[in-house]
């Protein structure tokens, strides 16, 4: 069974489903940032930005698997 991908259409321009996943991941990360700040996520790692990027990639992968 083949999975059909629905493209995002903005003013007649077709965008790949990957762009939609990127936008959804950005929204999830923006919602999670205050919670991560309260938990002390940045203090757990020596390079907090790299850890945050890794979290972004992980959430992106999970969203791609789920949808």
C-alpha cells in the first residue's frame, strides 16, 4: 500500500510535505521551550544549542513517522 502525500499549496505554489513537517516541528519546539527552561534542559548539556538542535531533529523524525 503506497502512502499518498498531500502537498501544501500556498498561492499556487506546491510545497513538499517535508516543509509542512518542518513547520509543525517548529511549532512543537516553540511550545516546548518554556517547559525545557523550567526543567533546566540547557544546564544538562555543555552545548545547549546542539542539544536543542538534536531535539528538533528528533521531533522532526517522530512527526515524519507518525504522519
